[in-house]
C-alpha cells in the first residue's frame, strides 16, 4: 500500500535586505529628518529615539563597493536602469565618482539620484521600511556603514553617535 501525503506550502516573498545590515537584524530593520520620536517604556516614562541626520565629513555612504557583507545593486534594485546608474557611479577605488575626498562632500548633492537620499519614501521604496521605523533604520544603516568603511573606533562613528543622540538626553 502506497501512502501519498499532500502538503501545502505558503510562499512568502522576502524583500532584499537593506544595504547596510551588521548592527541590527537585517530583515527586520529598514526615516522625519531632524525630529525625535518617542515610544512608551511601559512604566509611564518615554524612551527617546535617535533622530537620523547626516553628519559632515563622513561620506561612508559614498563608498559604493563595501564588500561581500553588503547587498549588490542587483539585490537592491528592481529597475535595470537603477542598477546601471548605480554601477556607473562607482570609481576605480570603489568610491562614488562624485564624492570629493578633499572636502568629503558630494559634488552633485542637490542633483544626486533618489537612491542616494536618506528619506522615508526612499527607504520604503527600496527596503519596505515604514515611515514610523525610518529613524531607527536610517541610524542603524549609517552605523553599520560607518563601521564598515571607517571602523568601529573611528572619529566618524563618534561624530555620528554624538549628533544623533544630542537631542535625546
């Protein structure tokens, strides 16, 4: 006698991980510039969360080739045009061709591609991050990227941490 078991499976499509995912759990994290959000601790108090902001003299996000622990453009983008554009920005040294290393600034900042913008809508489009989780995800992404590019004991990481926690004390 032959018994055949039929099993049904539910297919779950998981979006690609965010480009910077070492500090927090990648798939569960994925920005309100300049404002602090707060959430309840359960004891009547409020816990302040860090508010994402870009910090001068960092440029970690402009290092476009960060290594195998970061997703490739093909993992991030659905549109082949975005993949091609991203790849066209990568210089021979892995840095964006528009990043001025002397000033540590983007030479096309006001005209940079949408995927270079740390904004709630961009994080939602690329990573499925809801607006209410923007600050947490943006801060986490920056910390991970700064550590990968500049190191865990870098002045850039200290500057970033000081800037985002300044209004939360």
